[in-house]
C-alpha cells in the first residue's frame, strides 16, 4: 500500500513538474513574442520609393512579426522582381524596432524610344521600360544652384570663374534621334508602386536597333556607359543633375541645363576637373541662353567662353 502511495506521489510530482515546464515555456514564449513584437520600422537607403511603399513591399512577409526571428533567420530578401530594387536587409535596432536597409539598382540614365523611357545602369544594362504617359509626375525640386549672379550691360557674365565671352549665332543642339525599330522583351512597370525618377537624366545621341530588359543596350561604343557612370558620380556629388546628356557624332559630351544652356565638355578626359568647374559656374548661367565652351580644357583653367544665342 505504501509503495502504491509513493508511486502515486512520484507520478503526481512528475505531472506537476511537466505542467510547470509547459506553463513556463508557454509564458516565456508569450513574453518573447510580445516583447520582441515589431512595433516600429525604420527605412534607410531608399531613393526610388517612399518609406511607406517599402514597408508595403515587405508587409506580407511571414517573418515580419518578431525582431529577433526576422533579423536572425530572414535578414535579407531578394526584391529584384520590383523595378529598380535589388534587395532589402533587416537589421535589429531595439527589442521592438527594426531597420529596413534598401539596396537599389543604380540608374545612370534613360533613352526615349517609341513612347517609352528605357532606364539603364552603369553597364548599360536595361533595368526597366516605362510608358511615358504612365510615369508619375516628378516629385521634389532639383537643387542645382539656380540663383543668378547677373550680367553686365553688354551681356557679359559677372561670375568670377567666367572671364570672357564671345557671341555666336550657331547652336550645337542635336535632336538625338534613335534609329530603333522594335522593342524585344520589354516589360512595363505596374502601377503597384511608382518610383521617383526625376533625378535621372535623358541621354540622347545613342543609336541602337532594339531594347531587351536585363541586357545591355546594343550601342556602337559601350564605353559611353563608363562615361555616364563618371558623370553621374560627379553630378550627384555637386547636386547638379542635368536635364539631359547629349553625345554627338564624335562622342563628345554636351550637358543641357535650364532648357537653354548647353555645356560643351568635349571628350571625357579630365572629366572630374571639368565638372568641378561646371559646379562653380552653373549658378551664373541661370536665365541665359547659349553654350559654355569647355572642349579645350587644360589643367588649371578657370575661365571659359560663353557664346550667347542670338
């Protein structure tokens, strides 16, 4: 009889211990999921989409409930199916806060073709084709130094870097016509998320026969893409993104600003030095119409000829 009672006590003790363990685990789990529940989301590195759009892109992710589980087991997500996106990475900020670090595809320019804007990266790879009428209006304002330092009575510039001027009736503007006949495998951006692309310049003067998404634009001289990358780095550094970048028949670069100013850079030699000078001079050109000649730039030059349109 006593042995039966002892066995019963041991059994009851095991049940109580097991129950305590289960309750403890359950309580710990409840505390874990409650304490580390995602309540705040930060977004960094986004330029093409708003923070709310980025959050919406990942909202259905099954891991988007717990800061620890998300950043431990699902820290990086491929987003390349969304235009201009590569991936997002989740980092732990605090017990209830995560940060979404956005990794975007680098867009350096676009060409116009049969009613579409064809965006490409530093290697000339076509990232997306967007219908012109579908694209959202440009958001924000460009900050490229629009203040003018004024001109003298005879029209010469008073900006210190621009010391001399000559007047010419000729203009080097080009229509940049594209000899393209068909679009191959081009897809159009859906209306789910609308990227902001107002900082991407139009590129004219390139000639090709077709466009294929995820393939390089078949231009005659692919070196032009390295030039575009270098230009993009410099224009971003000085916040002087041009309206368009033109390449003439000699592969010389012409930057278009304010719809009326053309900056003739010549070839891509000494490009960094030239763009440093452009950044200093550009504010003085607002409100003018003509060409700034920098084709014959020599190291150390600080003054250039501006030929007004007549």
